[in-house]
């Protein structure tokens, strides 16, 4: 496995392969790799001839009071996982490579990025949209894979790739979970034993919401209220949002059809966790207004 740190080396590696008709897959990450990342890497490996994983803790997507400095950076372990999974290039740009002197351009966000994470973390999506655009320009992949775990981010990247004609196909893969349902995340290591136990209540609330909808409940506010109750039974948790949304626009659902997504974010002490569940009601269309 090659480790590449500069833009020029990365781009010329890709260009050489592209000229030979090699299909390049790409999994962007911030490192601290876990089985969720591993699943993305495996799926990419199956679809592509050559595979690039980037590891870059992007400073511009963290707010001033967020966890940039303490974000885990186990680079040796991360490289070992990439090697194990047959990654061809581990792209590890530094902040100076990514944002050299004179860097100025920032991508303007689509509507889809306005609510939820966009509201809770105003710095986050401008940083994500800009770094993903830059990474696509540096790596020049044919296909890039993202996790459903970050549902709104994946929707934003899809829109970005389409609107700006970035020439990359985007594939979104299902969330990989721990045995008790907690979505895997690099931030889970911040949780102490007690916090780890209550962290799973986010997934339980989402699942309760999903079951309510599948059981025929159509009142969005009532569903959201009952999910919130499930979580608030565990002390020490603050709910940031729990919302039943249209899976395409990410606006609160005003009309139940056969598809929805429930988005959630909670805080346990200083640790922030997000998760979501997609809902498909087969055969049911335009159930009712509420
Ligand atoms: P991150 O390193 O957190 O920036 O995540 C890199 C990629 O891995 C993103 O596309 C995430 O959505 C994805 N990812 C993170 N956690 C999971 C998970 N539990 N299951 C599937 N994909 C994930």
C-alpha cells in the first residue's frame, strides 16, 4: 500500500491509472477507523480496480468549541486496517497541503444542509462540502462511498457531485452498528462505561419511531414526542433533535407516503451522537395527511 501526502503525487497516480482505464474507488475518512469504515472499504474494493482511502481530520468542519484537538488519530492502526482490506493508496494530506497559503474558495450549501446538523453545527457543512470537493479534485475517483450513518452529509455530497458536475458516482452504504444497536462512530471511544450504556437509547428511540410509523401512526408530532420520551427516560441525555423527515428534502414530513427518514442527535455530557433510520412502507402510498 502506498502512502501519499501531496496533491501532485495523488493526482498523478490517479491520472496514470485513469489513462489505462482503471476504475478508481474512494472512501474519504477522518481516520480512527472502525468496522463502519471497513464495510465502506470492502464495498468499494468489490466495485473498483483501485482503491484510495483518505485520512484527514479536517479542521474547517469543526466549530471553535468542538473536539478537533482531541479527535483520535491512531494512524498506525488505521494504515494496518487499510492494508488488511487491500487498499492501494492511503492519502494523508496535512492541513497545509489541503489549505495552502492563499486558499480562499468555499462551497455554498444546498437547502438540504440547512436544518438539523446544519443548524446545530454551523461550521460543519461548509467545511465538509469544501473538503469533499477538494478531495474529489485531488483523488479523481470514479466512485466514492459514504455511510448512511451521516445521512444529511451523504445527501449533501450527492447534491454537490450532481450540481457541480464533479464526475463522481456516489454510493451510500448502510450504517454498521454494535450488537446493541449503537451506530459505530470514531467518537464512541469518548463514552465512559455508564455513558456507553445509555448511548444506545438513541437507536432505541429511532426504532420505536420506526415501529410506530410501520404500525400505522401518522401524526408526526406524536411520533416525535413518543421518541423523545423513550430517550428522556435515561438521565443525563439531552435531545438536540428527533425528526421524521422527507428522505429527499430532509424537511419535516408533512404528508406520509411510503418513505421517510428519522434523524436524531443527542448529547451525553459533552459528547454528541447522531443516528438515523430509513423507513420504507412497501406498497403503501400517500397514506394520509395529518
Ligand atoms: P468519518 O471518518 O466519521 O468522517 O466517516 C467517514 C465515512 O464513514 C463517512 O462516509 C461516514 O458516514 C462513514 N461511517 C462512519 N460511521 C459509519 C458506520 N457506523 N456505518 C457506516 N458508515 C459509517
